[in-house]
C-alpha cells in the first residue's frame, strides 16, 4: 500500500470548515483513499473513501487531485465533537478476503470553541 | 453501536497471567482483524481471520494467539503477560466484497497489566 503523509496536528474554529490534507504521491491506479477518525480511545470510525472522483457523504467531502497524488478531507462545519485523530489510508480493494488497514500517525484535529 | 461487540471492556490482570479477549463481528462480515494500540501509540495490526482461517499476520508476539470460530466470533489469547502488553485492543470486521468500503471497529478492550 502506498505511504501517506499528514500534518501531525491542526486546529479549527468551531463552525468553520476543517480541511485536512494528505499526500500520497506513490499511489497506484487501483488504490483507493480512505479516511478514518478516532475519537479519544474509541474505535476508529469510517468517514469516506474515493478512487479519483470527489466524494461527499453526510459526514464529509473528499477532494482528490487530478493526478491523485494528494487529497483533502473537508468537514464543512466542524463541531467540538469532531476533535479526533484523522487517518488517511491508501489501499487496494482486491477480491477475496479484504486485507488489513495500515494506520499511520494521522492528524490530530482540535476544534476550538 | 457499531455492530462489532468486544468483551470485556476493561480487564486488569497481573504479570504472567493469561487473558482472552472476545470479538463478535458485524452480522454478515467474514473477516475479523485485531489491532493493538499502546498508550500514545498508533494502531498496530496483529492478525486477520477470514471465515475461520488465518489470513494475515502483523506484529503479533508469539505469546499471543487468535482463532475464529464457526459462528465467526473471534478470540485473542494473550499469555505470559508483561507490563508492556497494557494497551487498547480493537477488533474490526469487514464484508468481503470488491466494493467494500467499511471496516467496522468495536469499542475495544482496555487491558491493564499490573
């Protein structure tokens, strides 16, 4: 799986958009970009994933650059409950048993009141 | 409730002892993954089972073992426990499907070795 690089920490004001960047310059054509988050000591929570098109769901939006070497997770209106470590993970979806997710260090997002 | 159930939520035991952590995957999920997260550390993949068979191994110590039963629940056995084994242990499950997007995690078991 391709390596990802994320800033170790970011702050965001409550109610503003939080934009979390991720660099994955060695991503290959059949690898997806996944975002998970982990609120303190809880189990990681799936947020969103994408291949090359921008994606949006009820939690967030995922913007992937045209060359797919980087992406941005956008939380449109951050709340205090969005304070968490956010993980950007690149992996291939293959047939058969799904392979494990490999977590990096992630970005600690702190939403400030 | 994520649909993945882990028991117990908390466990305190002494060094040298053996414990068993249990995980019930989300209904319909065939794969179970175990992760360890030590204090202020990242999530380390330990082992994966798929439909009862071991499928992948990560940084799992020889003192640790796991299995997945016919009803698909899984158990992680930790023996000869050391202080350094104190950690959160998470179980996750997934659907085996090309379009799969979700790995669902349980709320974890906090193990404290004293």
